[in-house]
């Protein structure tokens, strides 16, 4: 039977993916339209829905004691709200012309077609897993889902050795390195870049490098992993680079993620240069009236460079879902784009960035000045005033703010939000110097570090322009 031609008395929304974007879209659509007007069916191939992947390193490291604390809403709670959420069910094909999806029950193997009037694609991203010899050996772990986190914890609990190697030094790699240190492991991070945190310029990444070594983490930069060696029982025993090998009882992959868009590509839907789905401002897939996409599987507009980017963050995914659900439910909402704001930490060191790095600005063809300042989180005379470094990029001639990076101790990271607002509104560094920010000695020096950097940037832009 061709399910796309079945007779239905109400509209049907099908959602592919049961995490942040997908279930936010389903929940918002349900708020807009009741069960009598809109049927909602959602498919999720994993064991969990609506969970915080960002919290997994803190669960592994022991800061979060229980896995269920990372679950925002269970499948049962979604079902109670009128969403037919089908767990452990993988969508294997999108039939765009026929308005239907093929799914497979991963427990029974049963397959079925389900028709839709409106479709939401929220398939997320997949961890980069390079085709290296030994990459699939027991003891080698990616960390993307709660299932992945549980598998890693199980390995850590039963492994006698205490040597861990993390491959990659992005957000996940750095956070997992700290988590493993907290669990008493001897940790080596193997990184192909000049410094950890490639989302920062190398001079700011060096500050992160120093902090990681201060924790007892061995940092190996400019190193390419060539293979993973296994022991007699087939388990991982070492990570090999072009120069040497590093003994390992457990390996964690922190190389990054790519959009999970194989289904969309097979269905002929439009993808960008980073492999993510392309949508309009309403998060509708370009050229398809009744298909929306959101979360880690899409590319979004960078408001600073004017180019499409792929940024896998839960904050964006939830916003995408809200926009999609409002539009599916008969309202109207848009997602205008991002400025690339992110924040992380290594022990007490807070790391934040927004806007463009130097290489991003060069790639976009922009002419700019950079300034770097040292300041403190509080008035210098106030107890526990902590140092921070702020780097700022400003466009020549216009003085438009292009980017900010911050590395410092407590109170440093969230200051990036000031810069994120300034970037979103297109402010110049001169306009920023007049911002009326909150001041009291326990919270800030008289001149907030962001404003100190802005003043220095104004001088740099003027001196270059004139």
C-alpha cells in the first residue's frame, strides 16, 4: 500500500530526529495546533530524546552525577503532550516526491512507510571518525550521544590501566581531557593544529595550551595520527603519529562533527559547501514548501562575514526548533543567523569567542586591525580579582567590530555576550566604548575589559586609517 495516498482527516507532521531541534519543533507545533488539527509523528533511532550532549563531558568527569540529569524531556513526557515519538526507529529513506518516509524498527527489523504533509529534518551531526587502522577497536570512543557517554563510562570503570589519549583539541577534546584528568587518568591530547582550540587564533590558543599543561595534561600539537595499535585481545594499546606512539588504555575522539545529511542528499535536497542543508530564514529547506530543517544538520548565515557556516550547538538547535514549530503551526518566525558565539572551560580557565578569527576575516576579504589587552574580572584591589586576556578584531575604515576572543579565570567567559550583542547589531568599536555596562568593584574594573579592548581598537583603526 502506498501510504502517501492514504486518506487522513487531519494534517500530519513527521519529524526525523528526536533531540533538540526536532523535539523543540514538535513541541512548539503542538502548542500552536492541538491533536484534533495536527498529528505529529517523530522518529528517533537512539534510546534517548531531548538530551544535552554538551553535558556529557561533565557527566563523564563526575561533575554531573546522574545521566538522567541531562535529559530535558523523556519520550513518555513527549507522548503525554500528544507527540507520537517512536524510539529506536531509524528513518532510512525520504521520498520527497511521494511525501513519505521509510523507517525501520531497530529492535524488530520491521520496515514501514509513513506519509506526511509537512516534514522536519533534524538528523543532527555525526562525529568525525577518520578511516585509520584500529579506529573501531574496543576502547576507542566517540562522544556524541548518551549511549556513547555510557559506553565510555563503562570502559573507564572496567579498564585497569590509567592512560588515556584524546585525539583532537576542540571543545569536546579539551572538555574530555579535563574529565579524564578528574577521573585520575594520565592524559595525552594529540592535536593536528598549532595550538588547542582552533576556534581561537593561535596566540589565544596558546593560553589554553598552558592551562592544560598546568592541569597535568600532555599536549602534543602539530601531530597527525596515522593508526591505532591493538593488543593481543584486540583492545586499543597505543595511538601512533608520524613521529612516535603514545600508550593508551582508552582513546577518546574529539575531532569534531559533520552534518548528518546522507538521507537528505540521497533525496536530492540542497546542501552547502560544508555538507549541511540549506534553508531560508524560516528554516524551510530551499525549494521545498513543506520541508523544514534545523539543528546540527543545517548551515546558517554568519551575520559578520555574510557566508554560510556549519556550527553544531544546542543553543542554535533549540532556536531552530522554535522557529520551525511556529511556522509549521501556522505562525511566522525567522532565524536570521549567528555570530559564532561559544564558551567553554578547562578547570578554572574560561574560554570564549564570537565573530571572526583572523583567518576568517582574511578569507572574507576584510581588512582589519587586532588588539589584545590584559585586564581583570573585578577591580584590581577587590579580593579574588582574576586575570583575563581579551583579543578584538575591528574593520579598517568603518571600525565595525568583527570578533572577540577571551581567555581568563572566573568571570571572563560570559563577557563575550556583550560582544555578541554588539556584533549582532553591527556596532563599531567606537560605539561600544559608550556602552552603559554595569559596574561595581566585585564585578568589574571601572572600565570593563571589553570596553578597554574597544578603546584600544578605536585607536588602532584611527591610526591605520589616517
